[in-house]
């Protein structure tokens, strides 16, 4: 089997989504694969695998795998320059992810450089992981500059809801209309006010399917594509929903995988700016497949 055939992407109808939600919540309550003897990590991995299997039962068009592979080839051919204003934890991981995909990265955040450098970059990635007032100013300036130049930019609302400052600044960035917003379920639900559950920093307390209604609403309000990471990644433009089930449970225990995939989404959107919904799903699928291959070889 060729690698494009392993990319698990599907258009999800309302009926498919309802079926997924029912199955996932049965697992959560103990009626499915989460029940068993073993460590918490083992049970979690079985649960994630079962969620992915449920999704794959609904998988439809094999066309998407080939399209995702074409988009990766476009990244390799164009080698887009991605400007990243991101956190200290993930800088090198994001840079290496982009390099491995065939893109280039630059961690440029000084406000004195924003006007010139954002004009040079093909796309902008903003990650609010380690915030400061100075960096927020640079983030806003870069987003405004990208909008002026008609260049795509992607926002990762890391840990939104943890503090008032972080939430306020995240909402101010969203008001600048990012091309794509990529977060975990808890982050997306917090942004839209769909949960009052206390945040757990950068970790999600919800399934991706829990956040689907919030993601659609956020997409409509922000006029942005919204991607929700989870065992099954969901990407929506407020109406259509694409589901991606590549990846392994271990990936959620590796630092900065979320940050890295946001950078990859930015690269994919850079070469396919007219199809941000599809480009975001393609990046998630390719990143997840890379995790599967790495897991097999480990």
C-alpha cells in the first residue's frame, strides 16, 4: 500500500458526526474500549484506537489521500518561508517540522522587523504559548501586516482560558481574522464560551467531538477555518466538516506536537491559500501519518 492510501481523511455528514459522538461518549462512560485491565495509558491508547476505528468505518472518498499528498509535494517544491511568532518551548520543534516537510522557518518576533519580514514570508504562524505584552504587540502587528498583504496566517490559542490576560489577548487576535485557528477541544470551547470547566493549561479535557458545535460557531464568527485536534481531528468552515484519524495516542504525550502541527498547517495553507479547509486537513493527516510511521520504527 502506498503512503497516500494511508491518509485517513473524510467528509463528515451530520449523520456521521452524530454516530461518532454516540460511540465516543459510550466509551467515556465505560461502555466501550476504555474498559479493560491495564495502566491508564494503555486504556487511553485502546480508547483512542477505538475512536479512530469508529471513524474509519465511516470513511468514504479515497480521493482525499491523493490530494493531501499533492499538497505535501507542493510544499516541498515551493519551500515556503513561514514566519513563526511562537513560544520558547516549541521553537526548534516547529522549525524542524517545517524543515522536514520541505518548508523554511524564521522565528522573527521583534516589532521593529515585523513590517519588512512579514512581507518576505509566505505565511505567518502565531502561537500564544509564552505571552508577554511585547510579544502580543508584535503578534498583532504581524497579523495586521499579513492581512494587508493578503497573506494567510494561522493562530494557535495555546492554553487560552488559563488566565484573563491570555484569554483577552487571544480574543483580540481572533478579531483580526486568522485564516485558520488550530487548537485542542478545550481551547476551542473556551474561546467560544462553550465550557466553564477550569483549564488544565495546554492539555485538553474534552474530546474533539465535544467541540464540534463550538468550532462551527467560532468559524462563523471569526470567518476562519477552525481545526480541532484529538483522536479524530475535525476541521470546519462553519458548514462543512472534514475528519482526520491519522496518528497514535503516544503523540499527545510528546511536548509541542500541537505547536508543530500548527506550523505544518501554516505551510500547507501557504501553498494552497484558496483551499484553507482542505489544506488544514491535509497537514493534520500527513503529520499524523508521520507519527504512525515513527511509532512503528521506534
